């Protein structure tokens, strides 16, 4: 017997753009790496915690707007613009970001939501 999976009920299924935006609109904040959903969240006014490599110097590709936290580690090879790190995978600058750092930033995001600026 073959059971056909309904892709909309699978956690690993690709979401359509509209479904992704609907899902993101339910978030208090978004945590993710440098991909489309972080920018979609920012465009929807959702605060973002972005985890970035240092392959492009500055904030060229960070979420637009305020209330975002960007975690990035600078290296001597910053601004290399390489798709793949010459030092291996994951990128050394990404690998230097600790779980504790991300957890602390998540806590900071929660604190900002619980006590917005006056």
C-alpha cells in the first residue's frame, strides 16, 4: 500500500512564498542565517537575529530596518567574497559563533519584546 504524503503537512517540505509569509507573520522574532526568510521577516517588520559569515564586509546583506541583532565574527580574511571558505566547511568565521552567543542574543530579543522602548 502506497500512502502519498501531503507536502503541506511535512516539516521538511518547501513552502510557497505566500505560505512562508503567513507563517512568518505569526512570529514574535526570527532567528536564522543569511537566507531569504531573514529578509522576508525584516520586510514584514519582524525583528531578526541574523547569523552571518564575514565574507562580505559591513552590513550590505543584513536585514533592513531596526530592532535586528546580527552575529558575525571578523577574521583576517574578511570580505573574501568566496562562496566556499578556503579554510573548510563550515566557514571558520561561522564556526567561531558559539551556541551560548546565539542563546544570549535570543534572550536579548525576548527581553526587547517583553519591554519595548517607550
